[in-house]
C-alpha cells in the first residue's frame, strides 16, 4: 500500500464537512476524482440530486453550515473545534435561554419547554426536534449517553425540503460534560449560522482499471474531522485502486454518499458481479476496541467470492508464528458475522446484488468528535488491502471455498440454507438441502427505512417500536425480510428461512413477516 497516498486521503478528505446535501461533500468528491485520475484509473463522476427520490427513499434538503457555537457561562464550544457542534441540517438561529432537561422525547409534550433550550438524548433526533418545536422550545441541544464524556456526538436531522421549510429553531450537539454544565448554570447560549437550499448535487465517483468483475465501495459522507467512519474506507478504496493499477489487476471502485448515493448508483444500471463494501476499516483495535469483521450477505447470495475474501483475510492478517514456527497466528482480532444492516451493502443486497461488508466494530469513539486520525492503524489497513487485492487478482479458490462452505453448512444444518450453499458451490456438503417451495407471495423492494415505516404505520406502532429498540430486529425487518420477499415465497417460507439465519422467536417473527407483507 502506498502509505503516503493513504495518509493524503485520510488527512485531506477528513477536513471537509461532508454532510449529505452540503457543498463540501461535492468538493471532497471532486478532489477524490482528481486523485483517482492522477494514479491512472479511469474515472467517471456521475451526478444525482438530493431533492429527488431514489429507489423509494426520501428527498433531502440542501444545507450549508457557516458557523456554530454553544455554551454555558465560560464553557463554550464552536465549529472551530468541531463542526459536529451543530446538528446536521439545523436551521439558523441565535438563542440564549434557560435550559430544561427532557429524559426522553415522550415527556416533551408534557413538560414546560416554552422559550427554553431543550436538552435531550440524541435517540430519535428528528422526532425529538419537531416535538420540542411544537411545544414552544427555543432550541434543542442533543447529547449521547454512550459517548465518551468530552466527545461531541454526530447528530443529524436529515430533513426533507418540506420539513426544512417547517424547521424554525436551531439544534446543536454537546458532550455529556457540557450537558452537566448546562444543569449547573441553568442557562445556555446557542448560535447557528447556515442555510437551506434547493438543488443540492449528489456526487458518485466511479473508477476502474481493466475489465473488473468485483467492485469495492465506500461511502464518502459524514462530518469533518471524523476519520474511521468513513474516510478510512475511502482511503482504503483509493489505495486499493492504486495497487491494482500498478499491478495490472482488474478492479472497480465506487465512492458515494451513504444510502442516498448507493440507491442513485443502482438506478444507473451499475452491476458488477460482486461488491465488497468498505466501512470503518482502519481502526486501531487497541484504542477503539474494534474487531475486523467480514459481514456475510444473506445465505441466498452465498458466493465463492465470499469464501475467497475470508480465506485471504485469514492468511494475510496471520503474521505471528506459533512457538514451533510451523503455523501462523492471527495478529489482529478478526471474525465473520451473519448479515447485519447499517451501510451501503444493504442497498446492493436488497436489489439482488451479492455484497459483503468489511467493517470494524465496535468502536468506542463511533460517531463522535474523538474519531480522529490517531485512531487509525495503517499497517492493519495495508494487510487488509493486500488480502482484498488477492481476491481481485486470483478470483475464488475452489479448495478454500469448499472448506468455507463445509464450515457454514455445519453451522446451518439441514434446510433451505443448505440448498443455497450447495447451489453456490456446486459440490456436495454435509447437510440435507431443502428447496423452497415454488409459488407466489408478497413482493417488497427494500431496504425498508424507519422513516417509511413511521409514515405508513405511525411512531407508536408495535413494529416501529420493535425496530427502534432492538438492532437485531432492525436487521431482519429493514433488509432481510424484504430481500426474501421477492414475490416467489410465501410468508410461511420466509419465516422458515429467517429462523435458519437468526435465533429469534418464531411467533414474533411470524407476526413481523405478516406486518411487513401488509406494507408490500
């Protein structure tokens, strides 16, 4: 890996405040396109627009931040320290007022918040914002209970143009230490300078070398100053392309804003054979507490490429000798995990494009101002990129695929998963396959967003509450069920297929599948 190139991307792109719908996102994309062109890749920049819907998503307002500040007495934070002080897509405003603490958004319509600055946990930020505004609040200050004490959390409202027209009060984000200062002083000051605008451009940077069958993607949005999420993925994709050009390996790279950009990309007809999504790949594991993880797609999209990725990662990242010296040991924490939602692989999978994600999780500095460049391990990133380039260079290894799928077949046992694993590999496996029965069924094109469910079902609906309060069900409801709900499978078959993947209560799952089918 070209260390200087990776460091250049990490240092330069992280300086842009790359909020979705912002001018700095466009500037960052243009710089990335220039860097990719300079290393010899074929570059194509496509443009979409945020005020249009893509694959059933929602339009997003354009937003430009100029300055922001928040404080209580002598304790003060400004956008000079971190732009995360201002909640993304906050309206402008200048307020000094008493504060009131809201333990949850449920009390906002009961407490006296008129003319006050509401301090509330960042869970359900957009919903809390409008509840506070309707109750007469002068501003909203968010904090996050699980963030480090002095870290400013990344909070976004992600407003539609219509919501932006209704939004009137400023919104900021503060560390827990400042929230306590608010409580001591009883007052706070909030200042936001910025504007909404229409016609925000959405950049998608495509780069390729040769005639690639595998593509590596990374989302290039998120606040300025934040590095692992996901400038590390962007830097990895750029460095990987540089390696591919130098060694003559056929590779494609796509850099775009998360979810919005991948949805717009799929509308262009972009369709490689396989996608590897790079999200938060650069973690210093000792400092962040992360484990390098290969997130598998649903078993209906099992592929020898998936096996090749895992085999290559295990080989490249095992650099320590055993005592005898005959074998190698992993030098980093690494694992493979069943599919979970949370990045652009969701969009690709929901549209029938096999996609794995390489990710590091958990991260104790996730979505905060403390996700900084000192938390990056360039040596680990270099080993990972060598592993991924091996996959692009050599393709699938039949023996590695056989070993990998034998292990998966043993984990899954007899059933539908065995059928799909056998179909992918084309070889016998130690399990008895069960072919899904043919016939009609509900059809739903995912991913199923929380916003869509709120609009269709209401915020108090049991399914909305289930998805909000349990990440496991969020994975199953938002992407996994819609992926299976392709019009060829009955709800009963979908229930049987899901329980082979996830250990959840069958009764609850049956009810969930019926509710999702109603949305279809």
